């Protein structure tokens, strides 16, 4: 299932990259050549505004493509993927980040994907809910598996969502499900200030399911 999801994400990322992003980039180029022929400064200013809103759209689509399937997840490894993902927002929001890893055993595609998706949700939560000033991510080989630790120094869990809208908040449940489906576990500690999310999955050493 993990393999099918990741393949689909990679396909969607490729389609968004090759379709909408290329079309918008071509539109920006056309706009700049039209602008060249126009002498009216007021009209030019409006075209510049239009062009910069297209550029903003391109940036946000590029970000989406990255989140769907970070190329570094295949090439560089998990720590690189986490670092690149955090670079996309943490510096602008004045959040300091550390990412450490001591993985000796190479992980297969599924293991990398499961840990990255869990970490992605933990980081999204730290960003959305914690008002953290610093976030740390660590990856360690422990007990025949990998322990992912995402800690923030934010407000910690308050009351959480009310029972009525709990169904709308699927992040925690999906992190736990991903870890358990991979044969591991998820634990969340929020001792007043800050939150620590720990996820462990075993290393299967099995063959790669996807090339
Ligand atoms: N790092 C954190 N710091 C503080 N509160 C948190 C943190 N992570 C989760 N929470 C609390 O737990 C609730 C449930 O988190 P969960 O990820 O399930 O839902 P969500 O982030 O609100 O929505 P979704 O993930 O479905 O987009 C959050 O609404 C928030 O109140
Ligand atoms: Mg969430």
C-alpha cells in the first residue's frame, strides 16, 4: 500500500511539474515579451503585478511538488529530505531547526517513505499548533529499527480538538496508523511545554518493493 501511494504521489508530482508549472513559466515569458512592446508605464506596472502573482503561483506549485515527493528522499536520504522541507518555511518564521541522523543501515523505499510522512505531519503540527521557537528532528538506529524523534519547544497539547471536530483532525491518527502498519509504534509526550513525537519502525532488510 505504501508503495502504491508513493508511486501515485510521484506520478502526480511529475504531472504538476511537467504541466501547470511549465505552462505558467511559459506565460511569464510571454508576458515579459509583451511588456517589452508596451510603453505605457501604468499598464506596465499592472503587467508586473500580474507577472509576480504568476511567479508566486509557480513557487507554491514547486513547493507542492516537493512535498508530494522530495527528490532527496530517493537521492540524499531522510535527513536531507527533512532539512530541505524545513528550509522551505522555518527560517522565514524564525524557527531554528536541527536535524541529526546516525543511520548506518540503508533503508528501503517504503521505510523511508513511512518515516518521512510521519515526520512531515509532526513538523506540520509543530508549525501549525505549537508556536515553537525551535524544532529538532533526529533519526537513530535502535533495537533493529529506526527511531524518529520530532521535538518542539512550543505550547504543548492544550485540550486538543473537541469531540465533535476530532473527526476532522486526522493527522495524529494517520501518523499512528502508518507506524503500526509498518510493524512499529508511535508515542506522543507533551509534558506541559513542548511536544515530543517518537515513531519507531523495524528495518525489514527485505527486498525493495519498488525500484
Ligand atoms: N506539536 C503540537 N503542539 C501543540 N499541539 C499539537 C501539536 N500537535 C498536535 N497538536 C494538537 O492536537 C490536535 C490534533 O492534531 P492532528 O494532527 O490530528 O490534527 P490537525 O493538525 O488539527 O489537523 P490535520 O492534521 O488533520 O490537518 C491539534 O489540533 C492540536 O490541538
Ligand atoms: Mg495535523
